[in-house]
């Protein structure tokens, strides 16, 4: 089952939990692809994105400080599966000024 998230990015750093860890459902991290699209159509904002695993103590980055230009989709399809019984999958976003919109699809 795919997961769809729309995120409004503001000048402050914001964190969104994409998949919440659940010790009874470790297979939820059995994903093969993460797509991150800059879907903003109101300006020329290019947000910075981090995608990482969080066990509550440590963060393990899949991507860090990646700028997503307008009209661009970043596709992550190598080694993105994880144990959702141990880790949350999170996205942190920030932008220099203004706002932007990101769409994230997880398959």
C-alpha cells in the first residue's frame, strides 16, 4: 500500500513522521521507493529535505540537505527498506524564506 503526504514547508525547520514505528508491524518498513516532488506552483522556492530513520535516540540519514528544485522529483529506490518495529521514517524540511509544497509518495 502506498503512503501519500503533502507537506507545507516554511522558513522554520519542520519534521513529519512518514511511517511510525510499531513493534507489532515490522513489515511496514518493507518499502521499495520514496518519491519527493517539489509541487510548489506559487514562486521559486527550493526546500531542503532530510529523510532519515529515527530509533528515538539516533538518526540514520537516507538523504541529508538535499535541495529539491521546482518541478523536480527525487526518486530514492536503493536500500530504502527498514525495520518499522524499531525505526520511525521521518522527513525534515526547511526553506530560506516564504513557503513551498512537497509531495511525498512511499511505495
